[in-house]
C-alpha cells in the first residue's frame, strides 16, 4: 500500500512540473494548433514553411527578370516606332511641325464648321463667304504632302463630311433680293415672286410686299410728293432698282 | 490470494510508472522555436504578396508591349503605303 502511495505521489510531482514548463501563450497561431503541436510536428511544419519561402524567392527572382526584360523590350519598341515615324516624314519631305500645323488648321476649320452647322438656313446664307473660305482651306490642306498621312487624311475626310452637312443646310432659295434694272422686263413684285430662286410662283408677291411694306410705302410716299401726275396708284406697284427686299420663308 | 494482490500491485505500480514516463517524454517546441516558426510564416506571407504584385506588373507590361507592337505594325504599313504612293507619283510625273 505504501508503494502505491509512493508511486502516486511521484506521478503527481512529475505532472505538476511538466505543467509549469508550458510557455505563456503570446503567438498568433491557432491555440488549438499550439496545444496539439509537438516538437516533431513543429519540425515538419518549419521545414515545409522554409521550403515554401525558398520556392517563393525563386519565383520572385524569375518574375523580376521577366519584368526587366519586358521593360527593355518596351524601350526598344518605342525607339522603333519613333524611327518609322521619322521615315514617313522623310518620305513626304515634312517635319513634325508640319504635322502639328496641319492638325491645328484642321481643329480651326472644324470649330468654324461646327459653328456654322448650328445656324438657321437664313443665317447660313448670310455666312456663305465663311463657308466658301473654309472650303478653300480644306482644299489647300489636301494639296499639302502632310495630307498623305493616314491620320491627317482621315481628319480631312471628316471635315469634308462636316462641310457637306453645312452646305446641305443652305436654303435653295434667296433670303434677299436686290431689285434689278432690266429695261426689257422691269422687275416688279409679281415677276420677282415668279423667279425660281424666290418662290417660283408669282401669286406669292403679297408676301414680299408685307415683309417690305415700310420700305415700299415710304418710297411710294416720296414718289407722290415729287410727281405731279402719278402713274402708279398703289405702293406695291412701284419698286426701284437697288432696293433690297427681304424674302420671307 | 496474497499472490494475486502482489501481482496486481506490481501491475499497478508498473502502469503508473509507465504513464509517468509517457506523459513526461512528450516534448513541445520551445518559445524560441515557436518564434522562429512565426517569423518563417510571416516571411512566406510577405513573399506571396510580393509575388502577386510582380505577376500583376508583368501582365501590365505584357499588355503594353502587345499594344505597342500593334502600333508599330500600323506605322510600318503606313510607311510602306507612302513609299508606294510617292513612287507612283514620281513615275507619273516623269512620264
């Protein structure tokens, strides 16, 4: 009995000493992992971790080498692109400044045409000179060697489309008419309305009279004051060469 | 009967002693060793993150290179086209 007691006492002493040697928990590992980790499993895990670290370092080195190679290739291809661009300029006998000037000219023409595109047909008719001027600018651009460049050529095509749209907005009829001196066939409101570029219909002459009543009536009043026996009894029967008549649409 | 008690006593003692040795010999990693493991794990995590960043950078560079190769091909095609046009223009002028 005393032997059993002695053995039990020894066991208790041993267990208590083992418990005292456990380190304090301060690692960010899974507590369960810590609790179950033996020295043997620790050595296995450490070996695997170190092997993984070594493998990753090798892969990092490979990636860095590839990145360096790619950067060099990018530098080389930039140089090739610059060289080919210069070749194109040499073929055409132009410089980079010529290209810049052409693009600035294109931008300026585009801006003006877009402005014209926003006008009413009547307003556009009054700006016919601007339309013609920009058309001339486009034609001048097309004559230059720089227009052979694909980039410039495509932009010129866009400008021509824009110009066509602007011209399509022009009225096919006049917005103003200047009375002419035609001895054989005197201009009158009836004949003016008959002209194709006005109404093509002589019965529309009252529209012209109403739109220019103050002008026509004023002229008629002065006529009456200066003539003793007036030949014309109504203002709309008398218009004078040089008078500019508004043609309403 | 006394023999039975004696045998069972020895068996009991022997078991307790054996238990004592078994539990007392299970070794755990020391504090320094756990620190080493933790540092190794942190190094792996850092390396994995760096590797992912490098892979992304490589993919971006490959994409840029591909785009520039296409740009270069277009410039070369235009250059060849201009050469033909200028040659045709000159031959048309000399004729």
